[in-house]
C-alpha cells in the first residue's frame, strides 16, 4: 500500500492525536488505528465521543473488522480517507488474509468517508438497500458540510463511494468458517441501518442503532426505532459494539440507557403536543431530564426533538 506525502502527514497527525498504534521505526504502511481484539478474530477501534473536528481528525465513530479463515470483513471505514487507510493498515498488521468486504452500517460521514480506501484495496462495499438513494440525495451536502467542519486538508481524497452489494432484508457473508449475519432495518436512526452479527463470537456490530454515553441522534424515525428495539434485543449476542461509546458492552443491557432517553423525549413531546405547545417552544424543554446522562446532549437533543415532534404530531 503506497502512501503519498499528504497521507503520510495526516497519518502522523492521527498518531499525534493518539489514534494510531505506532511501534519504533515502523514505516507508515505498517501503522494502523489502535484496535483491540475483543473476541477471537474480532477487532474494534473506539472513536472519541466528540463532534468531528480537525483535532480529532473526524475519528468519532466505532469501527471494526472480523477475521475468518479465508478473508476479512471490515465494519465502517471512518470519517476520512486517512482513517480508512489507517483501519486498512491495522488489518494488514493483523493478518495477510484479503479484505473481501466492507460493510457500511449507514450513510453518515463519520462511518463512510473512508470507503475509497477499501474500494481501492479490492473490497466489495456492502450496504442497506436504501443506502445508494440516501447517498445520492445527501452526498454532496455531506462533502460540503464536512469540508467546513474538518478543513480542506483532511477532506482531500474523500469520495462518496456507493455499495455494490445490497442487503435487501437479510444477507450472510462467509469469511471461511465464519459467517456474518447482516440485517437491513426499517427507518430508525436512519432509513438505511444495517447490523452485523458474528455467529462465531456472538458479537453484534449495531452501528448507530445503539449509542452509549454519546446521546442518540435521530435522522430517521423515533417511533420506528422504538418499535424495532425488541427485535434488536432478540439477537442472541453476548456483546455489542455500538456506533459510538464504550465498546464492547453487555447485550442487551446496552439498550437500556437509550430506551430511557427515548421514553422521556417521546413523553415530553406528546405532553407538549396535547397541550398545544408550539414546536419552537417544545423542543427547548423536551428530554431535558436526560441532559446529565449523555455527552453531546446540547449539540443534538433539540435536533432530535424537532424531528420527533413532527413525527409524533401525526400519530
């Protein structure tokens, strides 16, 4: 894997931010994200629970990969091409088996902006049946908004890379004696969420259907999300890798905090709607009892309340 001067400089920046594992005298091609093995053949990088900034290089989401006898599948590629390359380097440092798949859990930039690194490495990009349409609609906006957020240097080389394999409902990926069960969900966090369940280790990669510590963010359907949580909880996992926050975590107990948040948010909004409280006023107080329980609450709660108010108004 060749590294041009820009990629070399940005990887050095990731190392300085504590996001890369570097051994003395390692070449840049041998560096990689600081991943942990959480089960046999299952590796995770835990992003920081912060807004994406130049300082953290947009590395705010949890990423991972699973190693089978014959091949590797990566789960999400991160918030920049540089992070994608660093995840690929971490895989190369772990195994020489080919990276055959990259599964995108959903459309948000912090999970898919490194996709080009895996496409260029020959991996098949896998995503929800709705992902191509969602990225076609929002891709240009994501590129513009993240350019303002992260700056020109970190945005260099980032492309909107569409999946070439779609999960219509359920799909199995065999890595050689190791099966990953992929499931496409109805509208919840987004309308294009996919989960990945490793049958061998009983580890579930839930993407942003599960948040821990970082307040959940709503870009799909609050009612749909709440309605599907029992189905999500029924997956026979022993541990979960959430899209953001502590990884791994116990399953299904990891769902409890966000269930509580959703209940408070929905309850407050239903009460406001019944009282005739206008949206602009209702979103200022809805869910406020949960403020101290979550990071980034002030950044996202009003946005969540605004989206949920419009949905609950038509119950």
